[in-house]
């Protein structure tokens, strides 16, 4: 899975996404984040969300959440090195929708994590992101689908 930890940037796909953000022109970075979130959020509930799309969506949501009042700053060495613009508040509900798809039953990322002993910790970390986004103007907080 190219993953070394449960952090939002601790996999090859998320690290590559962040490198791509660094390479994008400063004025294009918001659009890159928006496209990734939209791609995941617009995947229908019965459609399968590929690992790469879900991992990028989680990383993008973490970037949006980092700018929320209770959001944690991005301190990962695998996060973007270049500064992001102030991201608009309308990305918050989009990020929530993308996270909901990333943990849904038809998500390869969720399936792979659920096969590991770290799956519950990964789901908690994603839930924490969702809570920050929801409290900052996204949809009402709710518990994401959890497997036991």
C-alpha cells in the first residue's frame, strides 16, 4: 500500500500529491486541492473509490482542516513545503464529503486499512479531521462508518 504510518501524509500517494502542490503555481494550489476533493466527493456511493484518489482526498482534507480554528498545523515532513493560500470556507463541506467517501464501504483505502491492526486508529484520525471541518462550517458532525 506504500504506507508507513496512519498520518494523513504518511503514504507514497499523499507525499506525491504534496510534491505536486509544491510544483504548482501559487495561484493554482487552491484549484488542485479543490479538484482532488471534488473527485472523491463526487464518486457515487456505489462506485469504487481507488486507493490513490482516497489517499489524496484525505491529504487535501487535512490541508483544509489545518486552516480551521481548531485544526492542527501540518508538521509532516511529507506535507507541502510551499505555503498554501488561505483556502475558502466552501472547501470545508467538500472536504467532509470527500472524507465520508474515503472511509465508505466502496473505498479501497478503507478496505486496506480495515485489513490491518491499525485500521481503527486510522479511522479515528480521519474522524478527528472530519470533526474539525464540520465544526468550522461543514455539515453537522456525525460518526463515520466504523467497522468492528
